[in-house]
């Protein structure tokens, strides 16, 4: 089958927690090898794209042309967020056309290729992930660090002027939360409605904001609320409101890490 992974899928995958990424990789392997395997619950959406079930809360958005045997992974995220993304990014071309062109170009390429320029590294990482999935007997046993490093290297090669490189000496995160809603509160500013994915977040923590796999801001927690009450800390599995000191540009989908 022809298989393609969009940059939007890689970016959304990098924002997920480690255990969520592991579950997504397992489902990707099932899609490539079985397509209608048990538990995937493929569902056709109104715009012509498909959703595949990772677990009770995670969905993969893909284009699938069964007749031409083309599969294109576009996005992965939590249930409501994934369907909202699919609604905003409706498929404009027939599923599989881009993948067919890419497969055709790959088959006609010479066996000994010249070094890949930095501007083509994102395409290379998509093809590399396909080979990685095909050659892996049990994809769940492969460390996620290999995938993280490959994605980071591709981004480093294509970063915009002034965009920071990842810091190898970053302090380990104590907790992580995903921004799911934004609230504008008078006399306060923007408050991020979050779901804590890992560890815990405390009101006196330093934080960094991760977008597209890169740390775009470092600061501190200005306020921490649970059900409209101020709290000292919030644990994994709970929703909360996080105010970021002197940073109004937070977005839905950002990852907030505390340290």
C-alpha cells in the first residue's frame, strides 16, 4: 500500500504524552498492516476523511482510498480536538493522490542518492518512519527517543531565522499539561484551560511552553485554579486553569511543562 505521514501528524504526535505516543504508534502499525483491524473502529467523516480509534480518548485523522490502497495520516489528538481539527482542515483533494505521486517519485529515484539537503529533511523523515514501521516486528518495543530525535533534527534543519534551537540542558519536567481552551477574564487576562497529562503542576513552578516540539517561552505560573478555586498544585488526570505570567500569546494545543 502507499503510505504518507503529513507534517501536521508529526507535530501533533510530538505534543502528546509518552504513553499516548506509544498507543498511537501501535495503532499506526495496525492501520498499515491491517487497516480494518479489531479496535480501530474506522469511521468516515462528513468531509471524506476518516478517523481511527486509538483508545477511548484518542483519534487519528487520515485520508484513505480503499480502491487505490492509499493511506495518508494527517493528525492525531484527543477525541473532540481531533474532530474539530478535521472540520477546520477538510480534505480538498482525493485521498491518496499526493501519496501516489510521492511513491512514484520514490520508486524512480536512483539507488545511490546524494546527501539530503536541509530543506528536504521533513520529507525524508516521513519516508523514514514508513521504513521504520515496516521493518519493526513489535513497534511498541522501540524507544520513542529515536522518533523524538529524528523529528528534532528535521526541525533544526528547517528552523526559521531567529527561532531557537532545543536546549540539550533543559531541566526535566515535573509535570505537563495540554491547553484545550482559552478564557479572557477582565482584570486578569488570558487563562489557559488545561488538562494535566503527566506529573503535577504547582503554583510556584517555573514553566516552559512547547509548540511544535520547540520551547517558545519560559516563565512562571501566575495563577492556578481548579473549579474556580485557587489551589497550590494540580495532579495528573485533572483539569485546571493556568495563568501564565506576562505571556498573552498562549494557544490551544500548546503544551505547558513545569520544572
